[in-house]
C-alpha cells in the first residue's frame, strides 16, 4: 500500500455530505486533497469550512477548485493540473424526487458526468503514464423494484427514477472502463447513509430537523410522503471508510455497503420523535406532493463481500444514528430560537 502522506486525491462533490466526511478521513491519513466544487451564488462550503478555515492544520493540505461535472474540458484540465493518485467521484444531482423534475439534467450531471470524468482520468493516465485509482459513487437506488431481498452485488438492477437510471449508466461506464482500459476503477453500491450533515431535503434529516424546531416552538407540523417505504440506513462517517478501502485493494471491484437492517420511514419517525418523548402521530401529516411517480419500496443490503474482502463493517447502529441526528438538530434549533427571540427572521427549511 502506498504511503498516504505522499498521496493526493481529487474529490468531486466535496461540498456534499459524503465529501465532507471523506475529506476529513483523507486529511487525517496524511493525503493532500483537492476538492471539485461548482460555482453557486451563495456559499456552499458550510460542511467543510471547519477544515478549510484552519490553514495551520490539515486545512493546509485541502485545495478547492471550481468546475462543473457537465464541463468535460474543465474536468480534463483539472486532472492534468492536479495529477491525483486517487479520484473519488461523489458529485451528482443526488435527489431522487427532484430527478423526476429534472431528468435530463440528472442524466447529464449524474450519468454522463461520470463518463466525462472517466475519460479525463483515462486521458491523463495515457498521456502521463501515471496510475490513477477511481471510485464511483454507485447507489442502492439502482436496485429499484428489487428482484431479491437482500440485495447483493449480483442482484439485477431495475431503477425506478431518472436518478437511478443515471446511476446505472455511471456504474456500467465505470465497469466498462475497468474492463476495456485496465483502469483501477471500483464502484461502491452504497445504501442510504445519513448524518447530522445530511441534506435537509432527504427524509431522515427532514424529520430530525423538524423535531428540533417543534421542540423549540419554531414549527407545528411535519409534512411527509410515503411512510411505508423501507430503507437500509447507515452512518455516512462509516461509509466513507469503505470508499477508501476499495481504492487500497490490489484489484478493483464492486461492493455493496449496507447495514443489513431495514426500517420504514414510519419506524424512523417513531424512533426520532421517541428520542424527545413525543408521538410522531401528533405532528406528522401526509402531503401527496412528496409521493414519487414510482417508488422504491424496500432496500436491504447484504454487505458480506465488503466484510470478507475489505474487512469493513458498520460501527454506528440505527438507534445511535437516530440519536446523533436528533441531538444535533436540537442544538441547531436552540441556536435558531435564540436568534428568533432576538428579532432575526429565520426562514423555515423547505422539504422535498
Ligand atoms: P450530496 O450531499 O447531495 O452532495 C452532492 C455533491 O455533488 C455536492 O457537493 C454538490 O454540490 C455536487 N454537485 C451536484 N451537481 C454538481 C455539478 N453539476 N457539478 C459539480 N458538482 C455537483 O450527496 P451525498 O449524500 O454526499 O452523496 C454523495 C454521492 O453518493 C452522490 O453521488 C450520491 O448520488 C451518492 N449516493 C449517496 C447515498 C446516500 O445515501 N447519501 C447513497 C448512495 C449513493 P453543491 O453543494 O453545490 O450542491
Ligand atoms: O431520504 P430520501 O429522499 O432518499 P432516497 O430516495 O432513498 O435516496 C437517497 O438514497 C439513495 C440510496 O438508495 C441515494 F442514492 C440518493 O442519492 C439519496 O441519498 O427518501 C427515502 C424514502 C423514500 O421512499 C421517500 O418516498 O423516504 C420517502 N419519503 C417520505 N416522505 C420522503 C418524504 N422522502 C423525502 N425526501 N421527503 C419526504 O417528505
């Protein structure tokens, strides 16, 4: 295994949930980390500010670059400029319901974006002779209308959303580049993973965010869609470790990363409201806007291969994850309450 202190990595999606945990992991191992971020009209670096704004510590080894996943020339230029040893491709339009509103953009950014990056990596490797290892953020959403329970690496894909279709394209593009061009390219088929840094429009965070605000008198109701869908929810901090492990193997491969437990959205509500001794039925209302044209009813992963070959196992349990998220959002809502009491206008979070 190469000495991480001499290694550099490019992380796309660096401003996202997983990007922030992965950056922390890589910096702690001694890597120099380059993050790809797109230009936005407001700040988008909230999840990595605590690292970036600490230039005397590991933050001195974090560099941020502007590029968009739809811009092949910028991706190629960046590869040649940085010359990374490892590329972690996490960037994507990652919201399933929004992908029904923006199917073409989702295909472009989430699907073809991966292919553009693979092409940039291949071109860089071929012109410089330097080896680059590549990680593709594949998704359990690819299993969609599941053909078996639990889902494993050999389970056929049957995507149920434009996002799922785009991820299947990106997944097979990665496998194809591995088989065609001898690229060290691996896919992590990650099941849902959450944290206090989870985007506020994904269901777990939408629930815990609302609980904090309800407890502090800032919100009365929580509007959700399908409470019967079941997901295999793990902790994002555990899952980025699996990404790194995949790129340290001699041979590239594909791995399911999951907890092997599944809970309904309703069960998540019960556990999360229960943490603050409230009954979810008193607060949750159904809003048909949050139903999807096609739903993924149940996801349950079998991570046996990851355990056997990578030595990876999830550390945080479902109850610990729920507690971690509720507690963090109670603190956040307490700060919002202080600001509200001081006359500041806090705009309530929007759902999706
Ligand atoms: P996330 O929080 O939504 O982060 C997505 C990242 O991609 C953000 O940094 C976002 O930038 C960036 N991005 C979006 N469109 C882009 C574009 N056109 N050009 C450049 N950057 C762009 O997602 P996550 O939860 O960290 O997930 C990381 C990856 O794993 C994603 O590919 C997701 O699809 C996949 N995945 C996630 C899960 C899960 O449960 N979390 C499970 C399986 C697979 P902004 O900050 O500017 O929006
Ligand atoms: O939290 P979600 O939006 O996550 P979803 O659709 O499973 O996708 C996430 O996990 C995928 C891995 O399987 C990732 F690839 C993807 O990028 C993303 O991170 O919804 C979970 C479930 C769904 O069944 C949804 O219908 O919760 C249900 N739900 C019920 N009410 C809701 C809501 N989802 C959202 N976002 N908002 C609601 O109000």
